[in-house]
C-alpha cells in the first residue's frame, strides 16, 4: 500500500538514558503534515511533553534531534538537522541547527528523529543502527576534545559529540557533527548533564520520494538558481559569511566595543577579503551543499574550519582586536572545547566592559588579547573566573550589575550585527523565540542594507517583514534546508542593480507593503500558490506528496513560531519578555541622529497585533486557528503565570 | 581633477585582486570607467557602476557627486550570511 507521505522514514526513536532502553515514539502522518519536520516537529513534541517549572538539567528534559523531509532526497543544501531542548542558558526552548551529516545518517538508519530522555550515571555513547540501539561506555572518551572524540568513533557513521565545555555544563556549550556545530543555546551542556558524550548513526536506507522525475527537475533548477544568484552563487562561495564585515562596517552595524558603536577602525584587518587573500586554504561545504561558504584555514599545521562572520566580528571589533590570526586560532580552540563562539565572545566583551566601568576585574579588557585563549580554557573547565563566565552575560549582569549593557535577548547573547542601524533586525532579535539569534530573528539585515538597500532606520513595515521572514525561515529549516537557500528568494536584479530606477522604486516602496505582508502572514492558507523563487515549496510537494504551497510554507512557519512561543510561556517566560538591552533602545548610536536606536516598543505594537499576540503571548484564538496542541486549562494557567 | 583613493571590497576585490587603487577623477561617475580601464572586466560579470558607494564613510548615491583631493571611496558588493 502506498504510504500517505514519502520523504520521511516514518519512525521516531525514543532513547531512555536512565534505564538504557529504547522504543518508538508515536508520530503519525497527521503530525508530519502539521509540522513538516525539523525544529517545528521538535517544538510540537516538546510542547506536548514539558511541564510548568521544568528546567534544562531536569532528568526528564528531552533532547529532540529532528531531520526534515528533504534530507536524503537529493535536494541541494538539505542535510541540516535540528536539536531542540530546554536551554540552560535561557531557560526556554532552544532550537539549534547543524550542517553536519548526522541527520542524513539518522535517516539512513530508518528514523526521522531521535529523542533522548533521562540521565546516564556514567559517560555513554549511544550507537544507532537499523536494527538496534547500543549503549557503549564512553569513560575513555570523557575529557577529550570534539575532534579527538570523533576520531575515536567509527569512521563510517554520523556523529554527534560534545567537548570539555559540554562535560562541564558551560551554559553555552555546543554539539559537533564533523566540523559543523549545533551552536546556540547550550545543547552541549544538556548532553553533558545526561553524560551523553556521543551519538553515532549508521544505516543504508534512503527515503522514497513521491515524484522522482519532477523532483529531479526541481533540484536541477534549484542548483542552477543557487549557483547563479548574486548572494548564494557569488558572494558566499567567494568570501563566505566573513564577506559581511566590510558591508557591516559601511552600514554601521558591525558590533564594536560591546555594541557601543557600529564601526571599527581596524575592520580591514579582520575582514573576509583579508581572510580570503592571506589565510584561506580552500572552501568547504556541508553535505549536499551547492553554495560552499565554509572556509578552511591552517592552525598548528592542521587544516581546520575557519572563522565565520560572527566570530570575526565578536572577537574582533567587539573586543577591539584587529589581529585576525588570533581570531583564527581562538575559533579553533572554541571548536575543540565545544563552545558556542557567539555567546563566549559576547560574555567576554561584557566582562571587559565590567572592568572598564570599574565593576569587576576578570583580567579581561578591551584591546588586550594575550589572556583570552587562557580564559576560554578556564570557561570550558569552569576554573577560577571561568566558572562565572561559563554562565553567560545575563547571569553575570544579575550578579554584578550592568544589565543595560549586557548584550543579550532572553539570556542569549546577540550575534555580531549592531541593530541600531538596522532597526528591523533589532525587532527580530527581541522577538526571536530562542533569544538573541540573528536567524531566528528573520535576518532582517539582508534587506536593511546588506543584500537590499531598504531604509534601515525606519520602523515602517519592519514588523510585517520580520514576521514573514521569521515564518519563512522557520519552514525552510523544518524542511531540512539550509537557511542560506532562502536568500535566493530575493530577485537577483534587486541585488545586482541597486542603482536601476526600478530597483530604487521597489526598495523605496518596501517599508510600505506591511499591510499586504500582514495579510499573507495572518491568512497563510490563502496563498495557495507556488513561486519559482521558492523552490523548497515545489521540492516538498514532489518529495513528500504533501500539497505544499507558499501559503503552506508560511503556515508551517507560523505554527512553529507560535508553538515555540507558548512552550516558552509554559516554561516561565513572562509577558513582554521581548526586550533588548537599554543601550540599544535608549541610547542613539549617533548622538546627532535620534533615529539610530531601536524603536522597539513602537514596532512591537504592530508586531504583536500582526502575530495575533498580546504582549508577546499568543492569544487562544490564534493558537486554535493554527491547531497548536494545548488545552484551555494549560493555556490559562500559563498566561496567568506570564502576567504574575 | 581630484586625487582619490578607491578601496574595493567583496567581489570587486576578490575578482580584481586589488585592495585599493589611487585615481584621478572629477566626479564619482568618472571613477567607474577609470577602474574598468585599469582593472578590466570582473570575472563575475558585476560592473563597477553597480557598486554600493561610500565616500569618506558616508553613503553616496549621487553619481554626479564632485570629488575632492584625499577622498576615500569604498566600493562594496551585496552580501548575506548568518
């Protein structure tokens, strides 16, 4: 009998680390159609499981590793997988996306997802195959770096590992698969708390697809689009994300000196062009990637993953360091220790400002770089002051003060984009479900100056655009796709021909299309069309048989965003928690131009109305319209707590 | 004619292997053909006149802008990432 949907393997593995047992988690075709997969699927699973007051290091906090239906179906850039859990850094859900090959291997074992619960008493590696799940003693791996650990696991398998930072429960520890990382929100600390040192997966299955011929045609066109688009076919392969440093400097959005400015005099020494000319050994790519944005560089005679934009900015301009060789080395050290470079760097910058303001001296100061590597080691092993920095900037500000310049949202340190010259991006940071994440934010900077030159200081239309991009990227991620593929949705001529009269007219009108975008975002099912600029939608239809359209994509996105949000409310997020540090909302970046701060309250009013939320809390009507699985009783109790 | 420095970023720099170049030009619009003459066509097909332009750190969209001695001109290509 024909399965209702192809593209999926049809099973979700449930692993109990306490009792060392495994079973199947019930997941139906209706669930697949409602959530698509990836982070939306994980949010749905976690919403059904979480309880009031549950915390990251509770035994029954689940780690949910999910794939999307396009993974394994031959689509470009489709090897992304997701890890969701309660974050120890923020206390709410985190969803951390990774480009390693573990997701593909997991599907080859016959599973769309794996859930981990419980805690092992001793270090353990969970080995997943077609027929079995084996719990292997990992005592000999405990203490090893991420590379050492992976070298000791079976070569022909997908791997998930943590490093020393995860073992010591650094609140922003991450998980590695190959050289790629599920970086944000501290998923590595939850692995460490469960003594889960590693997971391996080996299998040989592949998903069926619904219409192989049409999918092949779609994929061929899709690859052509990605390879010829100005962003995905030219800038990213040539310069990687590091190519953003110079445009960010120009647009005054390069976070500098703990986000006190948007430009750095030494930017030319740390920019992507410098990296490409003097340090790049070769490009690299995630499995199935057609873009190849990753940079490989040399450290200690080894060829290793090079720095991305985030670490170049946050360990460059943001701490007043213009030595790119040091950044390359720190990037390697952080990867080996298994730490999120964004949160680590943001926390270090905050510590530097605490010293500058005479609040607390951690031995770190702006422009001083000789002891930073040592501090990273101290953080990973929670030694000395490293134990304090291992808890992130929010907890440090609660202890020592400086909340107005502790640069985080909901406890997660902000990425390298200074939002006072890209106010829509600021709204995105504040409203992102997992905290100060640029991608979960909707990546508004791509239209506010970097890719398109839309007025970056006006609040007009930004709420509507942020919602549309947030929903769209949520759905792209749920399909198993790299978010960078979504940049190709922007027509190439708007990017390549910024001085054409037609481009200027379209860009000038961009901030005023809010009402139309709002309608699309609110009545997502109405957009029953597919557009060539969004090949994901065609691919989902031909891979799975699910009647995917642009409206369906926006619906999956809205469903995911609302599901994560109400889960966060149950986990204790308060009403009106969508905030930014006062430095970004109350102090103009340019004292002579009052527009250079984030008019957050003004934009949030529009945002909440368009989302169907009140003070950041989804209304009951909105959740029911989307079909989010929550009872009225739980909803009422959660909302009451949110306003307490 | 003003003596100016043009700094190239993004695809402009990678394709031409030229971080910066000194030029003489009266107006901004004169800079683009001068660059074309000195550096040739870009591998990627992008044209200098389509660059995002900053002069002395300020955005400049006027091609007729008169240049002055010592002006520093940045030419940038569009970018994205994450």
